[in-house]
C-alpha cells in the first residue's frame, strides 16, 4: 500500500546499504526503509555470516542492523565488527535493538555516525536511514570534484521526495493511533554566579511532580525528554550514581527511539558525555558534561534568587 514509487527513486550514485538480520520481518522492514530513503540494497545477511566475513563487504556505505532474536554472543561480535568497519571507513550504522539490548549496543557501537533505534515506527526508521544517507554522502564523495556532486535540482527533488514520504508515513501512523491501533509497548515510558543549596531529593521531587501530570493530562502533552534527562543526570551526579543508557531512556518518559535520538542530540551539543564501564564493555554510562553541570547550577541559582520553584 505504501508508496512503492519511492522505491525506485534512487540511482546508481545512491549509497549502498547492507542489512544484517536474522528475523525475516525485521529484514523486510529495514529493506523497505532503505528503498523509501532512496538507498541501494542487497540481500540481507545473517548475524552468523556477518560474524564470519563482515569486512569482506567492502563496497557498502551504510550498515543496518536488526538485532531481534539474536544470541548475545553473536550480537557482541557483530556489533563490535560493525563498529570497527564504520570507524575505519567513516560510514553510517543504524541499529534497531530490543530494550534489553540498549546498554550493550551503546557500549559496542562508538562510531560517530551511529544511530540507535528501539521499537521504531516506519517513519522513524526512514528518518534514521535518510540522516545516515546524507552523512554518508558527505563522507564517501570528494566534494572537491564538481563531477561528483549531485546537481542542485536533483538535490532539491530528493529532499522534497523524502519530506513527502515522511509526511505521508507520519500521517498514516497518526491515523492508526487515532483508530486505536497501537505499536509494540515497551517498558519505557554557564558558570554559576554563586553556590546554590540544592540536593538530589529536591530534584527527585520535581521529577515526581512532572510525572504526576501524566495521570491527569496524558504524557504526550508535556513530553520534554531533554529536560527530564538533564534533571535525572543532575540528581544522579549529586548522588554520585552512574546512569546507564537504558535507565536514561526510562527517565525521558518517551518511546525509547525518541529518547535515544535526544541522547544523541544532547551528546552532540556537548551536554552529555559517554562514560565507559571499564569492567564491562557491554555497558556504557551517560553523564553531564562540565558545561551542562555549570548550566544546571546556574539555572538552579537563578531560580532560587527569583524565589521560584525548580520545575
């Protein structure tokens, strides 16, 4: 039903993508997202095949990983090798993982062009592939050669096509939700001017109050994942407690793919920093950067001086 015309919109200059999946339905979803985003695809390979010979796929510009139903041992090997390939060739990785795989994936996939998804809608999957495609285009083409550049009118056409595709996918998903069709349900719902007297229980009380609004108005009205995560990490820093990626997704109170996207955005903004677990490479922690800590302290101080509650 959905827009098969877009599947033929790419040309021979489009990035080439490799899908790694053991689940047939997940592989089909990944391939469809690639077609809708205008990428070239080839037959999906299994995790076992990727573990044996991923480095032999020398011509790919983008790797899509669908981790549903994959044993931990193969999961670790393939993600580690995909990360090595991605860092060595400066290519993108889009990995769709289960909630229980988020921490391991965050610890294994460290390449800068990596995106993690968890229970994504089709529009979210296509958006991630489209973003990876544009990052890949900049990485694999020599912009000093005019002949390699996409003509401006074709660039405009491709951007317009992707925008139209995503708009239609989003409208269809909204219609399904309004009709009561639900997707999979996961368990995630500057320098300080002066020292401020604020403690973790105060911040936790603010977080609890923000959650209480959901009982009366619905969580979608007040979704603010960036601030919720900043508050959670600020309190955790005061408590000297480490926060895993999956725990931070829970604190965001939004679907996990949305939370993961915000984690990436705040990391790029220099507010979050990844903290490796030296005792377990399958775990990564997230903390506030010094810049973010200073900002939160300055905000708390300004709020207190104005006699306002921290919200």
